[in-house]
C-alpha cells in the first residue's frame, strides 16, 4: 500500500511509552488541548484551538501530542482533525488520563483559570 504524503505517522499502541505521555501532558498548552479534546463530542480541527502562542509553536504542541501517542491526527480535506487516543491510553495506563484531567480541572478552579 502506498502511503500518502497527507498521512501522519503515529506510534502503535505498543510503542506508546509512559514517559512520552507524561512529557506531552506536562506542558500547559498541550494539557489545554487534551482537556478540550477530552470533552469534545467529535474530532476537532487544529484551527478550533485558540492558543496564546505562535502558529509554529501550536504546530509543535500538536506534533508532540501525536508522536507521544496522546492524540491521533488525520487529514479531512484541508483540515487536520485531532482526536484523543483515550482507548489506547486507558488500556495501557488505566486511570491515568482521567486522573490527570481531574487534577487539571481542580488546578484551574483553584487558580481561577479556564485552561
């Protein structure tokens, strides 16, 4: 099968490592993206997110999340859609994602921030 240049490389479930996931989730902007994806009813385009960083930095954050196995990105036309790899993460690290998301929500409440 020929791989399209519009397909993005993702780690297989077996290639996802805890240290990579924790690194990806340790950045406030990446955690903000993951929090929004966690409550979304469908995949979200990159343009959905309004982050207080440059476009190139936003692209970097999405790449780190994808390469660590936290999100899956697919092209739909000209849009790049993002979805949380919850099933893979829950299978590999039961409860981790829910606990990180709960802790992030508590911190946002404590600090009076939304993201």
